[in-house]
C-alpha cells in the first residue's frame, strides 16, 4: 500500500510508503508490477451527478476527477476492469 498526500509539504519524510503529489501515470508505472498479477483498490472522488448533468447540458464531456483519471491510467498500463475494486465518494 502506498499513500499519496497532495497538500502536505515533505510528505515523503513520513516513510517509504508515503509519496507527495497526485496519483499519475508516472507513479503507477513505477509501482504497478509488469506482470499485472495483482488487484487494485481505488477510492476517491469521481464525477458527480450534477457535473454529468451540467456537462451534458453544455454538450461537453465532464472533466475527469481522481477516480476517472486513475482508471484511465490503469487502463493505459493494461490493467483489466475485473482487477479493480473501486469506491467513489462525492458523486451525489
């Protein structure tokens, strides 16, 4: 398990399993094993119902949030959907 802290200075000083910044493709490339023989647990904010409705009314796609971004990056690495357990908050 790796924790990432986005708003704390010097988060790396908290130990080897703590990183600073957002979860991005470069971090996932570093941490995801090449064989992809693991399961991923992702929890964080996703696009809300309000954001989806607003984007639809404007005729655009909603802006991805944490959950959608990480799912897309894992897909780029070849991770299959059945290898992912996800939980979203803030989507009401």
